[in-house]
């Protein structure tokens, strides 16, 4: 199988072809030639798209698909097809299914179910059994079966000693522990960021302090135990400062931010639209600005869509009753490209998350395996329901102006175009 990417601008800071427009010939899944011009033979699949840009394949470190148990929200099959058409060649899937992914057989089910798709699925195993925060799951067995990290998605571990033991135990096999940044006692029954907007709207608030206390606790534990800690989807300027100082100390701590926390603020809440009900909650303009700065400075290590499909029965209800979560795969690139430069955020979708999660890194060079995202950064769109490929439609970017269009991916020797 031969595929020729014609006149493709390469975005890869580690490639000698960075920011250059080249023809890229892929033969049987391997990049065979990168030249100024390559002739098209009769047996070659030509990809000649307007303003085509390519980068190493994007890796999303926080995705939910529902299956098993919540197939009405999303299936693995459709979820991986959505990921491919949204530009992602790999996704890490959270364990918030039914049953929860907390055993070797659960991990193997996900991997086997996803084995033939262009986008590769990497399971995140539950840190505790049934994500209940009481007993550790079979961490080592799950890692041996293919789990790349361990965390209870959006559920924080209140038991300090249990988190300490998890950090100690995971060091035996170089495991990566995830800890969601929320102090349950402080957050209580809150549903929105505690501030001016929540007060005006009569919504119970979640103070930023809830995030700061949990991160501070986890960093103290990490300093005591050693090991590797990842803090997913931080949302405040103070969280950036805490993690920045911990890194200066030499602690092995990393963090991510969601696309919607880089773009949207709690000003969106005035319409009482539950598509803006997220966890952590949307924060202030000052927080958004600090998060964007932290992306550029390198304090934040990766960006995720934090894609979490919620069916209409649990989303199109009163804001206070709706489940937390938004979809984000389809809108991720356009939203990011609206507020950040390509060279600022592409590494946080490619090399950095792969390195931290222990996934094979890719590169755009001759002889390398072709694992590529294809996109046009200049096309402007108004994101609408026709752009949503997911089974659930709970997007916070509906009717928003976005910058950029994703064409698809080439991965696993498959070309998938949207």
C-alpha cells in the first residue's frame, strides 16, 4: 500500500523538516521518502488537500467511551472512529465503565476490542477497586496486561494513607499514579466555580481551594514517598504555581489541562446550559490566562480533550441535576488553534504525553513508522451538531467560532479521512 501526502507542511520541532512543505511517501505504513516533489505512480493513493499540515500523531490522555456498560453514551468502535477523524492516533481510556476497569481481564477486554482500528487504545486502570477509594486494584497485573497508568477518573482519593501506599507500591514496576485534584469535603455539593457568577446565579460553589488542598496533599505525599504522580485537568492559576514549585524541587510530578479549561470561563453559565457543567468546573478569565501561559512555559505537560460522552437523559435536565462531563475530541484542535500557536500546543499532544505515559514516540523522518495527524490550521468554522460524530452530543463548543479543520490521520497503516 502506497500513500502520497502532497504539499504537506510538517509541524514537528524534532524533525529536520519542521515548518517545511514537502511530499511524504508512505509505503506499507513506513515513511519511505520526504522530498520537495515526488511523482505519483498509478498504484499510489494520493492525498492532496487544501493547506495540508501534518504532525506526529496526537495522543489524548483522558477519554471516556462508555463501553462496557454505558454503550448508549458511546461504543469503543464509534469512539475510536471519532478519535481518528478528530486527528488522534492514540487515546488513553478512563476506567469509568460498568464494570469498572479494575482487573487484568477488564484491561484485556478493552485492548482486544480495539485491536483493528487505526487509532490505538491504551487503558487506564482504576487505582482502587470499583473506583470506590477503599482498596487498591490489581495494579501490577493490569500493567502486565497493558494498562499504562492508574487513576479513579474524576474521583479523588480522600484516604491519605491509601494514596501514600499507592505511590509506594507503584514504584515497584515504575507505575504512573493519577490523582484527581478535588478535596471532596471542601467541594461538597458544589456544581460550579465559587465566585461572582455562581453567586449571581444561585449555584452552589466549588472553591478553587478544593483543588489546591488536594494538590498540596498529593505533593507532600509524593515528596515523602517518591514515585511518579500525574495530576489530570488542573483548572486554576494557583494549581499552576503549586506544580511549578514542586517541579523545581525535583519531584516527578506532571499535569494536564483540558481544552475547555484553556478556552472557556464560568461566564458561560448564565444560560444554565448543562453542556458547560464540567469537573473541575469552568473557572475565571484570570485562571484561563494563567493556564495558557503555563502551556507556553512548559509547566503544564499535556493537553487533553477530557472527552466524556453523557447521554441526553442525564444531560438535558436542570443544571443542578445534570451529570458532569463534555465531549471534546471533535472540537479539540479548532478550539486550541483559536487561542494558542501550533508550535505551543502540538508538542503537548504528541511527544510530551507519550513520554510521560510510556508510549512509543513517533517522528516525521524517512524510515519511521507513519503515525500522523492531518489538518488545515487556517480554515474557520462555526462548530455545530453536524460536526459532532460522537453518539452523545454534550459539547460546550456548539455554535462557537473555531479556527482549523482536521482532515484525519494515517496510523496503523490505515488512512482515515473525515
